[in-house]
């Protein structure tokens, strides 16, 4: 009986062991493996290719049998740590595993140096940074993070080193090379013409110069001048200008001065004055002309009173008296041929009666090219022929001083005249001697001085002077 009970107990125990084994076998969890690395790094804007997972259960790959759900929070436009989560269900049990994804910035910032990159600097100069910018693909403008250091190479060379690091630790370095030397020659700039004509007997006056150096700046006070001009002897003379900077760089330049005979000069200036005489300016102009021994031509309008004596003085001092007209009112004088001819015949008679001069020289108010007469079509075409038929000659101008218009200072008047002068022609200069033209009077002496020192002679217009005229526009 006891033996039978033992057998029953043994049988029950064996059954329980078998069932437990089966249960244990069924409920062993599967092994989950990440394909690839547990942590994967990608660059900003980079693409992530998921490698998935592998599920092993009792040495058998059951991955394909599973419905694996994959989720992630990856934003590849922002630096940070993200995760991919894999989930599935097996034997009524839920399983999951994660993979870490790191989005990083591995691009160096862009560091730009303002040109030029390499610099040659004066020995006495102080380096001033030319500027730079630093732009990062992620941090954007990081110019304020640029660090600058100086590295000595030798006594005449050093480097300026620019270094910038973005927030991810990416570093960019650039170098500017500085060479300390001065091999550039100074510059001498001569005032006025470098090839001048000077009339025999006139005093030579140095027109001036300026000297500049790239390192020393203005070194005009270091210029040495050699050479002389014998103004009493016709010939060509050379004036030499020489200057050396602090580092031994030297430059030499020259001015040629041609002393010529007045009687062989073809470079003529005719100074002409319109709209006078005036009680204030005309006498001062006559004083200057007398002092400079220069003759001019005065195209006058109607006069009376104290102006009568001024007209006499113009003639007595050897100038040409010429006709501008009884009137300067365009609507009156250009009304007809007869009106205009009366305008100048009247003046001819008045001048002849006062001075004995039968002047045949005239200038149309506004010039022969004027357009103010177009209210009477064709009148200027008729008048330019009519005055000649009546024994007159008319003169326009080829240099305007500008004193009738926008130029209201002596320097401007001077520049307008001297810049318009040309050799080998008759230079007829238009000016005015009204009381309001103080700046014309103030510029006159310098204009005459320039003419004398540059080979021009001054003449007055006569009946035999070849006419200088403009194109008729009406």
C-alpha cells in the first residue's frame, strides 16, 4: 500500500514538472537587438536612415512576424538629442526599445576678412584693422566672437590672426600678413603748366608745387628747386624739382620755360568789357590796365554825365572804344533791321562827336548766336550781313568769364578765363564792367599776370582784327 502511494505521488510530481516546463518555455521574453549603433550622430540638415531592430526568440529570428511600431521626435534643423522608439507585442506581452539620435553642427563658421588680405604698411604707421565678418550656419552672425591676436615674425613682418568658434566648438582661423616697408616714391604735383611760354622781359614767377608721400604725407617743405630762367634771353630753360622721403625714396620732375619774343607770339588775348562804362568799376579796371601796360576793348552802351569823362579816358589811354548799343533791351533793338541799325548808328555818332573816333567795331547784345531774338524769326541772319554792309565789323567771344551768369567770385572768374585760353589763336574774353561786377575787377590782375607768365600777349580789337564770331541761331 505504501509503495502504491509513493508511485502515485511520483507520477503527480512528474506531471507538474512537465507543465511548469512548458509554461516556463512559453513565457521566456524575446531578445531585442538594435541594428547598428545604439547612439547615432547626424549633421544638421542631414538625413537619418533607420536600420531598425532584430527580435530573437529561442534562437529564432521572429522580426518579420511582428508588427513593430516605430516613432521618433527627430528635428534635423535643430541641435539636440532625439530618440527613436520601437514597440511590438508578443505572446500578449508588450515590448519596447529606444535608439538615441544626436543632431550636431560640424560645419565651421565662415570668416571673411575685408580686402586687401595682405598689407604693406608704412614704418611710421599704426595698423588699423580693415574689418571682418563671421557668419555661422547655425549661430548666424558671430562677428562679436572673433578673437584677434598678433604674432611677430621679424622686425618687418608680423601676422594678425583672426579666430572664431561657434557654439558647437567648430573653429575657423584666418591670417592677415603685414609687411612693414616703404618703397613708394613721393609725388610732386606742379601748379600750372609744366611747359610754359614766357614773354621776353617779363619776370618769371614760380607757379608753385606740392609734394606728397604715402608715409610722410605733405613734404612740400622738403622740395629743392634748381635752375634759373633768363627772361632777357630767348631760349628754353629747365627748372628741376626734387624731393626725398624719410626712407630714401626720391622723385624728380621738371618744368620747361620757353622765353619767346613778343613780336613772334601767336598767342593773343583780347580783353573785352561789355555794358559799361560804370562810374565805379570801369575806372578801377582802367587803373589795372594802365599799371599792367595792357590794352583792352570796351563795348559801351549809352552814356552821359560823369560817364562822359570815362569814355574820354578809355580813348585817351589807348584802348578801343566799341559799340554795344544805345539800348540793351532785346524787344526794342531786335524788332527790325532799321531799329537795330539806329541802335548802333546813334552810338557811333555820339562817340565820334565826343572823342573823334569813328568806331566801326560792334557786338550784338546777347551775341550773334543769341536766341532771345527769335520773337522776330531770321533777324540775326539779316543783321550779321547788314552791319557789315554798313561798314561795321562785329565780334562775339570764345571765352566767357561767367560774370554775366552764375560765377560770382574772383577765383571762379579767373579759372573760367585761364582754363579757356589756347595757344595759336585769338582768345576773345567776354567780361563786364558794370558797378556790380566787383569780382571781375578783382580777378583781372591775376588773369593778366597768368597771361604774361604763360606766353600770351594782350591786344585791343581794331577795325583790321579778324572777326571772331559764333554760329547764327536765328
